[in-house]
C-alpha cells in the first residue's frame, strides 16, 4: 500500500515539519507519532482506518526524519524540543488538544506530553512503549553495564559511526529492521549473548542469510523508507538516542 496523503509543510517550534492528515477537520484529533527508523508513512494503515471512523488522523514526520527539518545540534533533539514540536503542530493546525498515539520512540515522546504540555493532551496511547520514569542512574551507563559496549543504544552515542553504517547500504538496513518472526519471547533465553545484548549495528553488517525472520514490507512499501532515508540519512533519528 503506497497510496498515502501528501504532506502539508508547517512551521512549529522553530522548524519545518511535514504533516500528513486524513479525516474530517471537525473530528477528534488523533496524532500518530512514529519510532526509529521510521516515518509518518508507518501509519499508512491506521490513518485511513481512523479517518473512516470519524477521527482527524494526523501523522508527522518527526524532527530529524523524512521531509521535516534535521537540525545539526544534538541538544535540539531533547524531550523539550520533541514535545514542543507536537504542541506547535497543534497550534499550526488550529487545534487545542489531541489524543497522542506513539510507537517505539514515538511512544516515549507521547508519554511525556502530559508532563511537558499537559493542556494539549486529551489522551495518550503507547503502542509498544509503556511510561518509563527517569532511572536513578545514567541510563547509558546502566545499559553499558548490563548489555555492553555494542548494545545499539550505547553504540549510538559514538558520533557518526552508526550513522555511517546504517547509511552504507540503506536497502540492507531496512531489510534488517523491517522484519517479523525474528524471535518469540519463549525462545529469547536460548539466543546467543550478542543477540540478547541487541548488538544491532554489528548484526546489520553481517550476512543476511544468518538473520532470523522474514521481511515484513512489500517492495513498494520498502522503497518509500529506503528513498526517504537515502535522502535524509540516519543522524537525525540517532540524535534522539544521544539525548537519553
């Protein structure tokens, strides 16, 4: 499915943001926030379903992704900026508040909306990310101690390295990320330690024949992601991790 509404470019929180919409303008606004490495296009099935149910479905390419701005400064991707983008988007669309739905990193952001932007929130839905309070220790140091230097979140902290690995062969990168059936919860204990440590950057560089599962997307769907990230690169999305 590649039929997807064209974006409207808006000004929000000092950046340009690409926003895709479907549904009646007077419907209850539902804002859909994607994760890494994704796009508003990740919600291509949900937008028409919500619109058909009478909601005003809104999906932005978030800061650092797709057609939206990609600031160079790492600090421009902290939670104050990310939640501010969504509040400014509501202003640009003439909306008071919305229900916010998030997947992956998008989930982490929408759970922070009631803290940073409480007057703009009608509800929050986390698809696969529960609310997580700030831990008592530095999260990166904790992950490093538990999962090692090659855990992808820890590895992402090194400027430029993971960015270049993911961008070297964007087709292969997305064949790695966009998979299903990689492992079931009951089989996790039997995985090799490097898999348990989520050493994704290392795994992406290995022979695909050893990867578990199968590609989830059609060729046409895959092309949307590959074309977008060939243009944008991965640094914007990785900078979210550099603000943990």
